C-alpha cells in the first residue's frame, strides 16, 4: 500500500478520535449545565383585595380635631402626654352623666375650693336670715300686735269712762285729754306693728331671692372647681400639648389638641364627572396597608362631596369615613405580666438629684414579706435595643425607699431609693416600670419574664396614604397571580409552586381554577385563582416569571425580583 494512503488512513483515524472526544466533553459539559438549578422569581400566595385600574390615591386625616382649653384660668397641675388614648365625657340631654371620661389635664384648684367654701357660708347665712325673718313674722310680730290691741282696748275703755265722768264734772278736761292722747298713741303703735308685718313679708321674699342668688353663686363656684379638670367631648387620641405643668393659662386658651381616631376620614380628589356618578349612600372599597406588609380591604362610607371645586385643579374633594381599628401588640400567649416602660434609676434632671441619688418610678416599687424591691431587666442594658419579641428577663432587686418624692410633669412621681444589691449598676441596668398581671396582683406575681408592650397601633393614622377603588367592580378577596404565571394546557390551567424534595427545591406543577368575576370588568394583568381538589394554596411560593419554560420536577433556585437572572 502506498505511503500516501497509509498517512490519510492514519489522519482520518486521529480526526475521528479527536471529534469523538470533543463530543463527549460537550455532552459532559451539557449534562453538568443541565444539573444546575434554574433561578426563578417567586412570590408568596396571600389573600388580598382585587386589583383595579381605577384605584386612586387617598390621604388619611382625623375626622374631628379639637383644640381644648380650660374654662377657668390658673396654674396647670398636669396634662397627659401625646399619643395617650382618652375616653370622652358624655352627658345626655337631661344633664345626666353617662360616661365619666378621662381627665386630660387639671388646673390647681385651691383657690376655687376656697371660693366654694365661701359661697357655701353665704348660703347658710342667707338661710339663717330667712329663718329669723320668718320667726319674726310668724311669732314676734303677732304677739306684739296682740299686746298693742289689748293696750288699745284698755285705753279706749278708760277714755270712754272719762268722757262719762267729764259729763258729770267728776274729772277735769285735762285728764280726759291725757287719756285721749294715750288712745291715739296706742292706735298709732298698732298701725306701726301692722305695717311692720307687711314689710316683714316683703323682707322674707327678698331674703328668699338672696338665697337663690347665693345658691347660684355657689353653683358657679362649684362649676369653676369642676372646670379645673379638662375633658374631651369625644373618644380619641391626644395629638399635641401646648402647655406644661406649672404654666399659667387663661380661660379659653388652647392647651391640648385631641383627634378622633375611629372613625377616621379618607379624602381624595375626583373630576366633576366622577363626582356626579358617586351616590350619597355608596360604599367604596379602601385598600389599607397592614403592618405585616399585606393589603386588606376596608369599607369607606361616603360622607361628603365638596359642593365647590378647587379653583386651581377643578376637582372635588370626596370624604369617606372608615372604621379604624388597632392592631394588637406583641403576642402574649403565655399570659405573662406586661409593662409599657423600662426605666433607669440615675435621673440627673430631677430636682434634688445628685451623683449618688437614685429615683424609681413610684408605681414600680413593690413590697413582699421580705421588704421592698424592684424588677431588674437582665437581658437588656443601656445602649442595647429590647428583643423583637418584647420578652424581658427579670430578677428582684432589694431596695430601701426614702421619704423624698419628686413629681415630674404632673404625670409621674419618682421616689428616692437606696439599692441594696451590689450587682446592680445604675448606669448600666434598667428596671421594669409598673406591671400588669392577668391574675392576682403585681405584689403576688413572681415570674422571671415580663412582656414589654406599649399597646396596639392604629391601622390608619392621620398622614397615611391609602387606595380607593372607584371602579365599582367586585371586591372579593382572594389569591391573585399574574397571567404570565399561569400555564394553560389542553383547556386546563396550572401553576408552578416551589417545594422541597430532599436537599433541593423543585418546581411542582399543580392544577388550579381561574375564578370567574362578576360585575364591572377592570383592566388588570392579575387573575383570581382557586384550588382544585382541596389543594392548599395560601402561604405557598409560586413561580412568577418563566413558568411556561418550566418542567414539572425541575430543580430551581428562588431569587428576588431585584436580582438578575443569569
């Protein structure tokens, strides 16, 4: 065989081996590449209000806001702090007190108490004067008149006898004249007494009026004393305080601003055409952002449409009223004792405080058989944030209370204490404020954990933003997913969800049903889905993008929307 043919045969063999090896490497690389999990964007299936292209942004504001001032002037004794929830005082048409209400401020009342005492003494004095006048009218004057009548009768008899004797020349004319003068004097005294009786009746009426006036003055003084305490006319929240304890205010000067939180108003602007469409009794869906990130629907009751448009925007302001509610604070599943404050003991700003003086809030001081004590926080120190779950580990710290008590801003009283515990560091450690327990009293509670909870938070607050659906479409809450996430095959609809399988995550295809909507249609790319065969959907993660390219059981690697999918 010629050498040239042998060389070509050898070259062909080498080329076949080389290409076979290259193809094998490519297959290995392809197999290795296929084993890598596909990155996918996922979202959590949660119930939410239906999407709407007719949603409009709205602002939240307090429905009623009141700047309250004291009806009397004086020095402020205390006012409540902002964000404090207060109950309004309610009085019916007849003046009967239905709800006592929460005192939100007070004026020093000593001089008003003295005024009440003075008016009470004036009432007593006027009543005693009336009693004396009535006794004079009923007893003294009748007796005097009866005596005057008897004297008059005696003198008249003597005068008649003297006239007879004068006719017989038995007495002189002078004696007769003297008796006649006595008769006239007796008649005049009787007339005076009868006139005094009439004047005494008028005096009694005057004294009765004086009593009424004294009682009115007393009621005014009592009302001034009552007005030393300030109440709101409705249930709400203190938004602002413009005075501090010790300030001198005049009658009517605004001191505290109270805002109504439930119901709360939601306002938005609409065109003239849209304002005509809205009916007086219409209820509009309001989408509210919850603290956990979800969106919930609330009913907004149409309260008012402004009769005049804004001259700049030519739009009308629509006001809805929404029933507001508080979101519960931290979960207290174990019925732990709760507190709203933790305190330090080294308060340098208190009067009489110095480097070595410690003060404890009066409500935090407790007593048992061994003496007085405070609850020290052991898992939080100065400079550290409390745990997210609000659970504070506590232990007892023995103290010796002293006599010095210092009021602060009228809302707190701090008592001088001496700590009898060498492990307690005032510049480092906190103590628990006043605690509340489910059963028993704070003195009998002997646990090791306290829940720090300042109470619930309002869902809607003045200044928040909300969405209002003006479309009039159905407002059924459900599971809404983008159209691109739904895979349709043979008239069936499927959704890919992410599940764990061994040590990896896979995409699992599950059947779903697209719910039919009723009412007015809206332009949206989201559809409401329902489970098939009682398959649980809520709370599961589904693949948002690229679902049409997924294979059932394919390994996946979930990423967020902000990440690039290479």
